């Protein structure tokens, strides 16, 4: 029975990752991607950041995104006491919405999350199963490489190193690859980076479900790196042996995206 359960878990996890690799990109999205790639290649990351800053409207508060939230995730996650109390005092600042695809919509009826690859215990969870995993709360700042920040966000989620430990990372694994539910965006961390104490697979921000436009229902949070590492709409984690260059890294951004130490 244990062998059958392990086989079923591996099969389910592999199916989720395989589905995330199938990119149903529209012609309009493709053209936008091509234009973005050409812009970054032509002018370079530093000038691209300057352009973004020159035309930045200042972003929007989270309250402005609530009315347009298209996700339907039931039941909603129940915040821990520190999360409900918003121990960070609330997000200080406004988020800008950047996306390389149309913003995806998710429903708890069909949503899946998986960890697979070079692990002993691959697994896949539906929404209710995912919410049963042990979570923690942290307060951290959120920095975008284009020059803006949101301070003192209270994040609640599953520590990434907790997920990795439970999966049983194999000796041959060197990198952790992350898949967005938009089926286009990916990124990666080295295994040592991924085991940082403050990296979360987050489900709540300031005591409330993470909004669709802010990367919900689940997003990665890597506070000490620029936000292009904090993959939005996270649904898949894969342990791999060879280095993976993420969406923006192949377009000129640093793979080691430490705040204040890269893409200067």
C-alpha cells in the first residue's frame, strides 16, 4: 500500500508540473512578450528600469484591487493570530502590477499545487489539502528591481525549507525551479538559497488572502532578493540538477538577485 501511495503521489505531482509546462499563449500575449524581450535586449536592464520609473504612476493600494479580484478560492485561508493582527502594521506603500501574460484566474475546484523532480516524496495537493499544512508568519519588505518598495508586509505561508524537507531532497538536486500558474513564468534558486529562513510559499498578506493581481492565491516570497524571484501564482516546485535561468534572467537580469547587490 505504501508503494502504491508513493507511486500515486509521484504520478499526480508529475501531472501538475507537466500541465504547467504547457503554455497556452495567445497571439496578443506572444506579441507583447516579443516586444518586451526586444526592449530589454535593446536598452538593457538598467535603462529599462529608468524608463519604468519615469512613467511610474505610483501604483495602487491593495484596497483598489479587491473589487476586481477574479479568484474563487473556497474556503478562504484562516489567518493565524499574528497574521490577523497584522503584526507589521500593514503594508506601507503601493504595489505596481507587472505581468508577462494576461493575469490568470483560479478556482479552488481545479487548483493544484505540486512538488516533484529529484525528491523522495513528490506530492500534489488540492486547495483544502494545501491549507492544512503548517504555516508561519513573518514581516518583511518587498523590493522591485525597477526601484519601488512596499514596506512591512505581514506574510503568512509555508516555509519553503519545510516543504523541501518533507519532500526529501535527493543528493543530486542542486536547484529549485518554480512554476507560475500563468504557464509561462519560471524562476529558480540554488538549493542553499532556497533553504533560507525567510522564504515563504505565501497564502495571506496582512491577514487576508493574496489577491489575484498580487499573485494569489499562492505566491513565493523571497524578501532578500528582488521581486522577480518571488514568483506569482505559484503552483509547482521542481528539484533539478542543472541551473535554470528564469524568465527575466534570460532577458538580462541577474540570476542572483540580491537587493542592493545586483542589477545596479
